[in-house]
């Protein structure tokens, strides 16, 4: 199990994006696969676009919401 978790380090976003891409294409083609929920064509296209964004914008996603991001300073409203 340790080898699998080390191999997946840095690749989980790609795996999730690829799974979403496959599920979106299957739904878009109208195929029925056990265990995969069926959605309408609009939702399938949205799933494909979201999966592609996750795959191609991975660096931006990990830089923005990753653990290395410093916390935001507290909001202090300015006086009038």
C-alpha cells in the first residue's frame, strides 16, 4: 500500500480528471455502464469541461488551494 500511495503522490488530480473525462464521454455517448450514474447531455458536457480544466490547470489548482499556500490575513474594514 505504501508504494501505491507514493506513486499516486502528485497524480491524484490527473486520476480524478481522467475519471471525470471518461464518465462524461460515456454519458455523452448515451452508453449504459453499471455503477456510473446517467446524466443528460448538458451535464455530461459540463463534466468533460470540468475534467479537462482539472487536468490542464493542475498546477494552478495546487498552487491556489494546496497546503503550501500561506493563510489569508484577517479582514479589517477601513474606517470612513
